[in-house]
């Protein structure tokens, strides 16, 4: 998972540099709202809601925001109807890409996703064209300047994590999707503070490109993630260990 760990490093740096907290909050609120609508307002009996709330806390979202989103989703206040749509396609260099969205306007989202892909050298694929390459996993990242890989490795495996890898910036834990909440909460109880924590799609089959094309793919992913309706973008790009992203 070395390439994925490198991507976590880049995303963390960009997130800190771009200060996109308001947009991040908006997307998490959507997820909490939909989770509460589909599975009820009790996180103990609604794993998806529990996961969304954990992500909200990771991003230091105020408790009031979380509670309002739950009330909105559970019908205690009026709210828009959201649809979950997933798009599959290709980025430059033949990189497989999956775009998960939550939207109250299907036509708007489809148009924005298609336009962004086309403008930046990608293309939409048919349903099932790339999703077979991906597995849904839990991904938890820690700051390598604060924690040692051995420290994280021992704690994570004790709690049932699947894999631990790292580079000079980030130590990354991979879990089965069903174990994500218990592993994350167990690590928090041990006093370990994560950088990011999410359910993500990871591919076992990766594509390696030269640095210029890698940069183009990362730019496309970042532009897609900037779209208000896009919750997550997954790809099978393997980022070289010596890759340095341009600021």
C-alpha cells in the first residue's frame, strides 16, 4: 500500500495548505444527513452514521453541526432529498477512477463530473467498467513525525487491522470495512490521534505513470473533489516514492 500512503501524504498537505474546511464540513453534513435518513438517528444501531460521525470528529466539526445534520436526516427538520450516484471512468494514462457523489440534482452532478473529466483528459466509463478492480476498506492515517511505525503497527494489529505501511510523512492503517469503527475507536482509546479516517475504495491492481502524467491525474482528482456533490474519488494510481507534487 506504499502508493496509497504517498497519496495520503499529498492529500494531507493539500488539505492543510488549501484550508478547505468549510467544504469538507458541507460534505460530511450531507453524509450524516443521508446516513440518519436511511438507518435512523442512533449511531449504535447505524454503522454508516457512526462512521460519518467519527469522520466529523476527526475534522473537528462542532457537535451542534453534527446534531443538526442528524435531526435533518431523521425527519425532525425539513431537508432536501439526496441521491447516491457513483460514476466510473478513466483519468489520463488509463488510470481507473471511481467518483462517489451525494446530490439533490442528478443532472447537475452528471454534467459537472463529465465536464471536469473531459476538460482534464479523462473520460466516463460504463457501470462496472472499473469497479471490479476495487475493494472497500477502512483507511486511517497518522502523522509519522509524531508516531513511529512500530508503535502504530503493534497497536493496530492488536485491534484487528489488516495492514500498516508508511513513509516519512504518514503512517497508514488498512482495515476491513466492517472493522473500521472498532479499530479507529480502539486506537483513539490508546491515545493515538489520527490525521484522517475514512472508508475508501482501494485497488489491488495499480498503474504507475511518469511524474508529469501522475501530476495530471492528481490535478484531475483534486478538481473532482472540489465539486460540491462529490464525496470521494478513488483511483488505482500508484504514486512513485520519489514523486514530489508541485505547489
